[in-house]
């Protein structure tokens, strides 16, 4: 089980930054057609497998959870930051948002048709990530899909690479390494999308979406 003490500084930092974060990212999908495409593929995969509830884990102020609803999914959000959840509830009153940890989800085994983890593992120490992936596997129904987003490290010899995130220390991942951890957790990669950084991006990191399926 991941150490809950490692979550506390990140949670407190996001509580402090919640209002600024929401203002910065609430409309981020508008200028990200590839992100919208990845979310669209995820929504279609979940629907094709019979639908079911979808958890947006690390939902922040709720804008992505709301977009999943626009795509026809029955989505709810979970975040460790109470301040983020309060903003999400204020902004999207018709949706469900819960305070919780990805390491110990208050969700029954096999209850979900989909899990979205969009840049939500980046602050987790790498040695704790396998347990979180196992938790994703636990809550997914057979055939359920996970879409996980993260920033890529530079090469295969550096499977994880720490960087100075604006809110809290964070990690980049070599995509094949994280895909291997997904396989170990029982989540088979279906597809991946890699986006090269735009000239205007503050950090010149490749961004990755991995779509995986529970057998």
C-alpha cells in the first residue's frame, strides 16, 4: 500500500493552489484537439464494452469529468484535495465529486466501466505506482478501460525522471516502462498517443496517453 504520508504535501500544495489551477486549466481542452481525441476514443471504448460508471481520478476542479459527461459517460470525480473537490462541486453541481485517494479507493471491486487517470500519478513516488495500478485494476469490470496520461522521460535508460513541477515534485515516465507496469497489473495496452511539445509549451516534454484494457 502506498505511504499516505507521501500524499500529504501534494494534497496540501494543491489545496493552496486550487483556485489558480482551476482558472488556468478550466478551458484547457479547447486548445487541445489531440487530448479531446484521446478522451473521445476512451469514451467510445467504454461505451462499446457496455458503459458503466467512469471514475476521473485526480479530477481537480472537475472540468474533465464534465467533458466525459458531454461524451455520454456516467462520470464522477475523485481527488485527494478537498479544495479542488469543493471547486468541482461549485462548478458542476449536477455531478458527483468525492475526496479520496487513488491508493485506497472507496469503490467496489469491478464496479467501473472506465478509469481516467490524467496526469494524476505524476506526483506519486515511482515505487508506489504499481500498487495504484493494481487498485485501478481492482475497481474495473472485466473488459473495462483505463486511460492514463503522463509526461514522457527522455529515453529508455531513464524510466522515471523527476522534475520541478509548479505545485509539487513530479515524475516523468518512459512510456514502455509504464506500459510494462500496466501489463503486470493485468491491464493490456490497446493504444497510445504521443504528442510532441508545442513551441509555446512551458515545458518541452512529450505528452503520452496510454489506453489499456482489463482482461
